[in-house]
């Protein structure tokens, strides 16, 4: 039976990270995260935690907070990355936490009435701050090396964290999203936060040139974003970077995937921070190197030229709070 295009679009927008990998297509990546919870803002908040077998709690380790997209879960984020962050954590000795948003969404500051997290103004900043404290106490996390990455709604929330929780977050990595108009109006971070952006030029849900986030054809809108150029310019200004950028092209590792990746690195910036753009030319609302979770005609192409997990971690490990 052919699935109607409008239904596929609805799935793409409402739950881009909810769809699990099938057993046949899911690569083996060893142990997955274990469930956990804390109480924050009067609510029980849940997460999945991956701690590498070699971790010694007496030797502080970096922490990567991996934030799912709208409609997703922490477990689905773990699957979307095809376990890549877990593999890297096991190899390089950092801890990964995959938190769950309330009702599968993050309060990223857009004020979208469709989502409980926005409608009830859920204190997700407080949740993440409390989660960091919990993991510092229980897992021996290095407070100076805490990072956040996310896709779509999780990428917007990562940028809100960089604005409002800058004293606790050393760097962020943002996939398949630019900056929302509401985040652009927030106060400047208390300190420079290094930022990596990884948007697709042909994302059908989040326009490269800026405008409404939502269904192709205007069926439903869930906020507005700046253009990618204006997003980069905003972070360059906030981090007091010296233009122009150093521009290069990543190797075309998969000529059949319909994408190329252009890298723009801005620096030096204040206090050793960086702003780096990985522009996925031809890419969609997807995680580079991850699963093509819906057809390309619905969510766009997934680049195979880079692995977002490795690119983001290699960026993170260059930065720490001074």
C-alpha cells in the first residue's frame, strides 16, 4: 500500500527521530545507554546514559549531551546516530547522555503553542543544569568539558543552552537547523561558546534562506528561523571572531549521495572559541552519516561524505571552559 505523501510529511515534521532502525539495517554498536531519571521542576525527567567500560569516576571525563528532535526521545536519538557517539565515547573516554523532552519536545524558546514544553514553559534549562550536577556527582564529569549537540528542535535547544547556560557549556554542535528568530533576541551569552553548525542547503522543513519552519507547501508553521548566513553572522559577532573564514571542501567520499560538504571556519575568536559551518550542499533534514529515516523526497538527502558524530566530537574536544 502506498503511503500518502501528506502522511509522510507529517511524520517527518512531527517525529523525525522517532522512527527506529530495523533490526536488519541497524549496525551493531555494542552496549547502548542505560535508563535513568532525576526530579527537576517538580517533574520526573528521564534520560539514557552511556558510560564507557573504561571510565574511572575518580578521573573526570567530558560529557556530551545529545538532544533529540521534535517528536523524538533520547533512545531514538541514540539510534539515529547509529550508536556513533557511543562508539566514540568507548574509544575516547567521554560520557554521553540522551535526555528526553517533555511530551517529546524541548522548550527551545520559540513559544509554539502546539507543544506542551512550550505551552507550559517547561524549565528545560533547569533540567539540563540539574542533569549536569547529577552526572558530576555520580559519574565524575569534568565541569569544564560539558558539550551539547542536537538535531532540529534539539539543535535549537542547544543554541538556547549556549545563550542561557554558557558558564556550564563549553561548545555546541547543531544539525539540520539554523537560529530561530526568538533565540536571536535573547541576551548574549555570559562567555563565548564555540559553535558548530551543520545545516543542509535543501532541507525541506527548515529553509536555508530563513523563514517559516514547517511543512512544504505551507500546511503548518512552527516558528521562524534566520537564514544560515545570518545565523553564522550572529554567532561570529557574539564570539567576536575575526573574519574572513577559512573555506575548504571535505572529500567527496560518496559521489552517489548527491551531496558535498563545504567547511567555513571563523577565528580566532574571543577566549579561544570558534564558529565553524559545515554546509551540506544538497543535504536535507538529516544527520550526516546517520539513517535515511524517511525517503529523500520527504526529508531530503543524508550525506555520506562526513560522519556528524566524529566531526562534532573532534570539534568539542578542542574546547574547554577556562
